[in-house]
C-alpha cells in the first residue's frame, strides 16, 4: 500500500481515494457561515427530524414543488422515502437556521450493481434562503462525502425549464451530459425535457490538488 502523505492523502498516481481522520464530513452536527453572515447548522437526518421535514416540504410554494419527482406534500411519501434512513444508500444532510429547517441536501446511490459508484445529488432549499450561497455550500459538503463514499461521479437531474438551477450546478463544476426529450412530467401534467448534469469527482479533486496542497482547505 502506498504511503500516506503529510496532508493525509496518497500520492495521486497510487492512491485509490482520499482518506483522513479529520475529514469534516465525518463530523456532524457542524456550523457553517454564509457570506452574508448567516449561521447555518448542518446535521444528519434521523427519524426524529421527520415531522420538521414534512412541515418543510409542505411549506414549499407550488412553483418549487413543480420540479420534485414525488408528491412530498403527502406525509406518507416523505416517511417512505426518508424514514429509517439507510446511510449506505442515502446521505441526507439537513440545514437549519435558529432550529428552523431551511433545506435538505442528499446523495442517493445504489448499494451494488453497475451504478454503485455514481451518486445522485438532490437539493431542496426554502425560498428565502435561495441565491444566498447555501446551495454551493451544501454541494461542497456532498462533494467531500462523495469522496468518502468512493463515488466516481455525481449526477443531478433537472427539468429543462430550471434555468437558474442548471446555471448554479454549472458554477459548481457540473456539466450537461445529456438531454432526454419529453422524458418527465411535472405535477401539472406538462411533459418536459430531462437534463442530466454530471461532475467527475476524482477529476475535480485532482484539479483542486493542483491549486491547494494543504488538507485544511477542506475546512473552508
């Protein structure tokens, strides 16, 4: 086995994936601060959070719910999807401000099979917290978790009309990999194109290593 460097990582040519006992994604709850000074508490979803999660989803305006793949206004759908979370299949991260749930970010993956090293990213953020840098910070948390989960690629699926979300993912390093014509139907019954956006995890990590050589970069 190749030696671990002083930064806690294998040399690029020989290491399989980053390993570090100080990886911040292994420590929740934690606090982050947005550029406007807002302090956000991040925590892993547990069954105790389901009532708050149900209330959060029900509070979303129809315009935001239009693009969600299931009827999350139905509490039973939320319980089936998020109850008794299996962390081998799902990494669910909640964001709170003053104990109020304002967002959820998840990675979903198959535990085995062809796509076991591909994770699907999903973000849902309350209207008042959008366009304040929270999506970028949550995606950064998911990126480092993807390294820990040994995922090679992250994927996001969006409807073609989600222009702002597509632009946001592009700013975070995702690129459009495919567009499936008339592939999905929104909650109003309108058929839409499905845009597949992907991020090569190892490729981005190598790019970061070219610019930052210290492990404490991961803390910011």
